[in-house]
C-alpha cells in the first residue's frame, strides 16, 4: 500500500515511487570498518562538541560516499533545529545545495528543549539524508520519495552501521 500522497503524483512520478518502493535493501560495503567512526562521532555528540561533531559527521559521510562510489556531499551541522507549526525539522537534503553540490544539513539539538538529540536519532536522521543522496546517485532514481522501501533501506543501513547487539 503506497502512502497517501501517491495518488496525487503524476504518472512518471508514480513510476519513480514504485521503483523506490521495490528497493528495500542497500548493502553497506565494509560495514565493520565504520565502528571507530561511529564511536568517535557518538563521543563528540554526547560531549556537545559542535565543531568535532561536524568534522566527524563529514568524515563519516565522506567514507559512506567512498564505499558506495558516489559523489561526495557537503555536510552542515547546526546547533538547533528549526521548529515549525507542523513539527520539527530533523535534517535536510538538497541535491544542489552548496554551489551546485549536494548538501546535507542536520541539527544537534531539539528545538523545544534545546537538548542534544539522542545519538541514534542523530545517526538515523543523517542516514535518512544520505539515503536521499543514494536514491539519486547509487539507485539512479530521478526523484527521492519517502516510500516504504525508502524507510526499509534507511533502517537497514542504520542496523548495518550501528548494530545494537555488539
Ligand atoms: Zn526525507
């Protein structure tokens, strides 16, 4: 069952949606090699070191782009999430964000309570935005829709890079 917005899509967008929905798993090459990156990033986020969080987030995304053999993305880590009437924005992917290059923006703190976000939430948000990038660059989709397949790929990537039972 596609999400509700599916019915408002054009015929060509429906095709892209269906393609995205069919792709439910992306295997992460060298998954184990990511453990040190992840631990270092967790340390930086927990100690609320914004500069180090940005540096390590960029490093992690660079490594992901490298193993997936896709173009690099610039990452921006901002202090506080903007809040809107409809809720909080968690992250953002712009395919032509920074001088024509793709840009991912993530936020360290929640809008309301100004607390640093939980590491797993931070990582999931980041991987969500990375998955948008992979939709265009690795999977060859012409648009990046939130489909069930998309969310499965996002969860799968999180599990591979951050296994709960180590
Ligand atoms: Zn999204």
